[in-house]
């Protein structure tokens, strides 16, 4: 073999190669060839014994170093494994515990949200019922309004002196004004109830949205809390561990729900106040309308009593007038008869005087018979004058009595017509006045 084939190989440290660092090869002393040419090929590639001992001692030292280093790494790794395993289990246990506490917190707020949602729903239903009552009460006021206006229209058909602005008309006008004001108040209150129903619906929708979010969050956290190291459906999500910018903190999360609940509580209090207001309003308006109705009815009753008394007095007076007319007619007949009876005596007396005036000469004297006949004629004429005067007075009285009779009869007819309007039409119509329950919206 030639010397080129037996040349020594370079020495590498395998650990240095693994670490990417190449150690420089130590210089190797090549033994010098001897003078003998026959042994030159055998001596050129040989190590010395010192090199041999140095080489395997170096290997032993390196192996011992690697052995101690491996044991140190194993000991540190075991400690690290045990420590990290315990820390990981503790961290996972804390996370599970915090998830459980978070579930309790979410459940609490979700329950609060549900309670207020149910309360808002009940409040809205009660407001809808009150709105229906207000609408019914408003519709019920149309009947009293129609009755009052019809009464006023009917009473305009009263006759003559009975067409007056009496207490009944004044109270009827008050009733009309009261009904109009009640209708306007009921309309405004109904609009306020509708607005509150809208506010309650908006608040309920806000709570329902928050409740829905918490429901989903509760399900996610509940499912997360059920994960364990043995769960087959867990996966790696490296990006999920990074903190997101838009994520809120716990105080903001609690404040958001508290603000929603505060708004809902405010609407609940407003609803409760409005409900009490509507109840009082319906009660007060019903009492006012019924009170005014009773006043009008009393005025009608009093007016009917007055009309009845006046009609009775007129009828009594008419009976007296009729009796006086009959008596006066009889008196006139008697006077006429008396005048008629005086004609014959007057003719006799005047005839006697006429015949005696034909006496001749001295026979025509004012003797006793002459004086008596003259006195008789004067007496009869005076009597006739008195009778004619009384007859004229009696006829004038009879004319006045007839006028009074006509006037009384007209007034009686007027009172009868007024009674018919007030008692038979108006008061009968007012019996259709709505009851308290109807005016209250039931």
C-alpha cells in the first residue's frame, strides 16, 4: 500500500457537529520515515501508544461528562415536569372554579333580567287592559253626551213663557261641558298609556337581547366548564388566547346590565304610577259624571214639581173662572130679564101720564096720582139705568173672565207641554244614562 492510502483521517467532535460548530482538528505528528525503505509503508499511518491512551481516556471523560449532564437534565426535567404538571392542574382547576363562579354570576343576572322581563310583560298587559278600559269609558261617554244634547234640543221646543233658562238648562250645560272635558282627558290619558306601552316594549326588547346574550354566554361557559383533559372534542386554538381590543371588562359588563335593569325598573315604576293614575281618573270621572247626572235629575224633578204645582193651581183657577163665567152669564141673563120686566111698568106709567096729560083746563093739575106717576116713571128710569150699568159691568166682567180663561188655558197647555218634554221625554231618556261600571270602562 502506498503512503497516500494510509494517510490519517481528520477527527470530528459529533456534539460540535450537532451544534453546528466544527472543532479544529488537532495537529497530528506524522512519524518520520526511517532510513529503511522496506518498512516505510507500515509506519506511516500508525498512532503512538500515547495517542491511543489519550484518545480512549478522552472518550471516557467525555462519556462521563455526558452521563452527568444527562442525569442533571433528567433531574431538572423531572422537577420541571412535576412542577408544571401541578401548576397546570392548579391553573386548570382555578379556571374551572372561576367558570363555575362566572356561571353563577351569569345565572343571577339572567334571573334578574328574566324577572324584570316578566314584570314588564305583566305591566304591558295591564296597560293594554287599562287602554281598553279607557276606550270603553270614552265610548260610554257618548251616551250621556247624546242624552244631554237631546235634552237641550227638546227643551228648546217649550212654548211661550216656559222657554226660560232655568236651573235644569244651566245644569244641562254644565253636564255637556263636563262630558267634553272628561272625553278630552280620557283621550290624553289613553295616548299616554299607548306611549308607556311602547316604552315598556323597548325596555323589554333591550332586556331580552341582554338575556339572550347571557343565555348563549352561559351555554358556552357551561360547555367550557365541562371540558377536561380526557375530552375528545378539544382542539388547539392558538389565536384564541390573545386579548381582543373590543372585549369589555367585568365592571363594564355589570354596569351594562345594571343600566338595563335600572331603565326597566324606571319604566316599571312609571307604569305603576300611570296605572294608579288611570284608576283614579276613571273613578273620579265616573263619580263626577254620575254626580252631575244626579244634579240634573234633581233639577228635572224639581222643575216637574214646579210645573205640576203651577198647572194644578192654574187648573183650580180655571175651574173658579169657569164657575164665575157661568155665574156672570146667569147674572147677565137675570139683569136682562129684570130690564125686560121694567118695560111693562114703564109703559103703564108713561101711558097713564100721557092720558092724564089730555085732561082739559083746570083738570090738568098736579094732583096726587100725577105726582105718584111722575115719581114712578123716575124710579123706573133710575132702576133701568142702574140695571143697564150693572149689565154693562157684568158683560165687561164676563169679557175679562173669558180672557182670563183663554190665558189660563193657554198657560195650562204650555205647562202640560213643558211637563211632557221634561218628564215624559227628557227624564225618560235620562234613564238610559250609563251605569258606574260602564263609565269605568268595564
